[in-house]
């Protein structure tokens, strides 16, 4: 799927192909920046406020001072969809780096951050959402600040590639056996009617969809326990599922070649998927 023709660069709109960056750009050379991926359904953002809030938390954490306010970013992101006449299911990728400057680890002085955003079409992955996916487990070798949506994604990239090479959709990451999250999604285990997931601390990205999953669970009076679970617990799970802006709520039916529950998406996962569709105002799954 190609990028829509109008992109946002700094606070201006321009043609996609006219954006160019110098070699000495801190996002490019150091991964010195942060990003967001925001879901769009039928031309409308889903959870935009949550994403913009997280963007600013990430910026603050790495000491990038963006002069543009939250309100202005929100206005610009909405304009980006309007200017592209975007009416479909899609996503926006937005990135902020510390800027363009001669290569030096130390922050440059008086250099404005580089900001850009573009829109792409992204149909819902109904096959995986309906039927579920397989995963592998892998050691989480990332740093201690995974709550920052940093451009440094090498461990995530390698984990996801390993999953792909093993014919799987995602890699479930663990630290000393305690499951944190997946390479690009949050992960949850269901046992005896309760949902378990890693606490939202520095070891995971606080997913915008995760926040909704918690709310749906509370609304449905399903206990949502931020106690975490271990790799060993996975084999005894009734259900397992993951969440992200692009994967929505996706059932996991197999992990490390072991069947989860009865090998089919479970009832609590289905209830949460239904709540998600209602919340995002999208059509129901045909299950
Ligand atoms: C490592 C990681 N965890 C969790 C998520 C889910 O976050 P969200 O629900 O905000 O898309 C992502 C999304 O890209 C991610 O990269």
C-alpha cells in the first residue's frame, strides 16, 4: 500500500516526494527520536488523544523540546487526513527526531527537532483477527526504558524476524521467564476467567489499545490483573491474545508449537474483540 500524496513535514504540508533529509540526521544516525502509529477507521482516527499524550511523554523522556503543542499536533494530524481526502481504513506514521546536525553523541544546541507524518492505507487483518495466530517466545534483550516509543527498534526487529522465520506472527518476549510484551504488541493471558498482563511500568510500551482492553475488562467485570505471567504459564493458559493499533485484539492459538486452550480463539478474547469493534465504531466480525 502506498503512502498518500500529501505528507506533513515540520508543521507544513507538502508533496510526498519532495521530502529529503541530510545524511547527518539524528533519527537516521542514532535512532535519536520517537514515533507513533495511529489507527484510522473509515477516515477517522481511533485513540488519537491517547497517542498524542504518549508522543509527548516519549518526547519528555528523551528531552526533545517540540515547540508545537499537543493541540496543534492534533489539528495538524486531522488536517493531514483532510488534505489527502482519506476515508478508508489506514494508519498514520509520525516521527520526531532530535534534528539535523553534525554527528556527535551530545545533543546539538539550537537545532529544531525534525517532525514528519504520512498516511497509508491499512485494511483490517480479518484473517488473523478471526482465526488467531501462532507465536514463539524469546528473551527480551531490550533496554530498561521500553515505555518510550523510541526509534531504536533493533531488538524488536530481530525478534519479529525470528518469529517470521519460524512461520509465526509474533514473538512473545520475556525477562528471566517473566513475559513482558511482544515485539510490536502487548500480550495477555486468560486463566479461570481472569486476564493477566505485565504491569505498565518501564519494561513495556503502554499500549493505547492496552488501555482500552483494561477499560473493556473493567466494564465487563472481568478481573484485569497486572501481575504478569511466566513463559511456563503459557502452556496452561485458557486463552492468550495480543493487542496493538495495527493488530487490534488478535487471538494467539499456538505458542512454541504448543496449542493454547482448545486451539481456537477463546470466549473472553471474543468479548473483548466485540467491545473493541463497538468502541472503534467498526463493523462486527463474522465468526
Ligand atoms: C513494543 C510494543 N508494544 C506494544 C505496542 C502496542 O501499542 P499500541 O496499542 O499503542 O499500538 C506496540 C505498538 O506498536 C509496540 O511496538
